[in-house]
C-alpha cells in the first residue's frame, strides 16, 4: 500500500504507511523486507517538506518511534546506516521549503 502511494506521489500518506510496515517487519524479525521498506521510507522522506511535517506531526512522531525500535534491535550495528540516513533526512526535511 505504501509503495503504491509513493508511486502516485502521495508522500505524506505513503511514508506513514511504510513506517508502520517497517515497525511490523522489525518486530517480526523479517529483516529482508524491513530493509526494503526502510529504503522506501528514506525515498519518501526526501520528498517531505517542513510544511508537510508541520501539518502532519504524526510523521515525525511515527518516525521517532521507528528509529527507537531500530536502535533497540541494532545488534552488531546492522541498522546503523539506516538510522543515520533516516535521521539525516528528517533533519533535511525540517529545513526543506515547499508545499
């Protein structure tokens, strides 16, 4: 569902759906699909602007929860790169101008 929304360019809805999918994958130990979903979350996050984050604060809340979950399961640093990239893209999104 999230990937379909991403394809249609509905990034605020897509990212929330993908974050929830990632949370599920993380708790189910489906690492392969989790990595795919995390890439999609990052792709959507590059399209999110500061205006979207202000109008949809749930995105940042959901992403914070996902990052916390990833940090808890980051055994041997396997999610460190994802955590770093998602955190960096969130900071960029907070500064990004646009609709």
